[in-house]
C-alpha cells in the first residue's frame, strides 16, 4: 500500500487491487494472518490417552505391521462394556440380536 501515504484508505486499496476492508485490516495490523493467531490447544481431552501407553504401544512394538483397524478393535474390545461389544464394527446400526446400537441412526 504505497499509495496510502498520499490518498485515503479506500482509494489506496483499489489502486493496490484489494478491498477497502482488507486495507483497513492491513493498516490495523500489517502482519500476515498466519503469524497473528497462536496455535489452538486441544478443546477436549484425548480419549485414548489412558490406554495408549499401556496397550497400544506394546501391541505396536510386538507387531509393527499391525493395521490401525486391528489396534482400534483390540482397544475397543478391552475398553467397551459387554453390552456395546456387539455394535463394534457393525455399519448397519443393529447388534447381532437385532437391537439398535447407541449413537447409530441406521440410515
């Protein structure tokens, strides 16, 4: 915005090729947007934090070629209550006995 020293903000913006709103934003804080915002922290706790070191790491050390789906199924088998185990891995939304699984709409 070299023109800003001699003309008003909206005119300088048009001459520079961007909107007046952008020129006001640049005038307020000339740093790029990528440098303005601090990285965001996690908003909720990691659901696998308590089982990762205890279960996942030993599984991967014992079998490095283990697929992620197998690791997730094994963690789910150990952590999910018995009533919900029938729903793990089923995409239809129904358990083996025909009951609806929690959190699945069955669409």
